[in-house]
C-alpha cells in the first residue's frame, strides 16, 4: 500500500482505506471501497430537504443525490453531518494540510483524491504556496464555510497531515493504523490496541484511540513539534517492529496482504512527510458510511468494530461529547519522541 507522501499532484489509491498517493495532472480516480457487513439502518428517517439548500451561506446543489445506495444516504446528509460535527471536527482540521476524497457520482462511481489546489479551486479552502515545492498549493480547512464548501464539492473523506502549515517540517503527532486481516475477530483488534498503548506507556508516552470508520483502529500520539519527519517515522517504525517481534503470530510490521494473513498490520508509514490519516469525526467513502470516532481507552472493550458509528447513528455519539469528550485532554498533551527511545526499541529487538 502506497502512502500519500509522494510529491505528486494526484493518483489512484490501490486500497479501500482512502487514497494516499498522487500523480501529476488533474484529480485521478480512486478504487471503489469494499466494506464488510453493512451496519443496520436506523429506525428514524433522515428529514427530507429541498433539491437545493443553503448551509453556512453555501449554496448546496444536487442535495438529494444518493451517495450510498446501501444505506440511502444523500449528499445533503453528508453536508448536514459535517455542519453539525464542525464544533468537534474543526480543531483537528485547522492549519493542517488536508487531502480530499471526492465522490461526484456517489460511492458506486469513481472516487477522486485531491491533495493540492486544482485548476478550479474550492473557494472557501485556504491555499498555502511553497509548502510542497514544485506543486500547486496545499490546502487547509479552517472554518465552517470551508468544511461545508468542500462537502458541496462532493468531498466525503478528509485526510490530514501529521504537521501544521505553521511548522510543516516538524510533526505534532504519530499515528499507528491497526489494519486487520478481515478474517480476524474484533477481539484481536482490541488486544492489539491495548498492547500498543501499553508499549507507549512504558516509553512515557500518552496515546489516544479512535475508530477508523473502516476496518480498524488508529492510535494517535500527540507531540510537541520539535522533531523532524525522518526521526518521527523512525520511531514509529521501531514501535511497530517491536510489537511484531513480541507477538509475531498476531502482529506484523510488513506491508502487503501476504504478510497480513491472520495478523494485524501496524501501519507506521502514515508518519512520512505528506502521508495522511482520516480526520477524527471524518466520514469514510465506503458503503454504510462509517465515521472515524475518538473513544476513551476504557470504552475500547465495548467497541464492536471500526465502523461502529455511521452517519445513521453518529448523532447519538455527538450528544455525549459535552459531558464526556474522550479526547478532551488531547490538545494539552506535550511530549516528545527522542533518538534514545528509538535506539532503545531497536536494540531490544536484536
């Protein structure tokens, strides 16, 4: 699986986990996602809306177009969700380069990955010249209007870098994507996430967990932006390889389906410069339209899957956040990864 750290404009992704690569030229198609079992449809009916609507001052066209035939969800349902969730979503988007997965003909049509400003830019998005030398400006979503504007232009998925535009060469987080062989039970995912957290704790690092909205879980380690890309990626690789060395029958740090049979791939490649991960509270462009949802560690044992929350039931989760935001402390955590930590992990595996 190829990451989106390559310095090109747009390219097709090869897996349903979201496009992460680009090639020069205009936006290119992404392979259509394949989901597991479909989530049950909610009993309540999502309210209807006029064919055209106005949200956050943005004129919404083709509002009733069905995006996901499996659930009946429409373009307006995606846009309304992003508007409702903006209070929690925008802190994870602001000033952070974003890549878009767009579905102008719904999930059954071609999906397009966009990382840079296009020939016909989305007006509300902020453009940042010079951050990706030799390529058009990178983009950020810094306001409700920009978020709704991106969704109006058929954006479903929002993937963010591990650094902000204000300090683009120093990442402020490490992300571990726990990607399972579909044959594994969810209990194996819970165990792998607990193991990852425990290892990070022994290194003195606090971590946070979220569902991916797809098959797996994301473990996120917030950082003070003091270390460069190569050192952060080396640390992430050392953690993944240490986990694989500890439990080689259940975990692998090697990419490729042949290495993932009956195992969980700890994907550390999302920590390269330009690689990206679906944003917290972001929708996935997959049948059922799962949402990537932050959870507290003490909720992990009660989770049932990476797409436990979808556009049909996410409001139940949003309603709990004022009294129990599982990531309330995220922005306050200041910690570092050091060469000593990386070397210690590498030496322990020899």
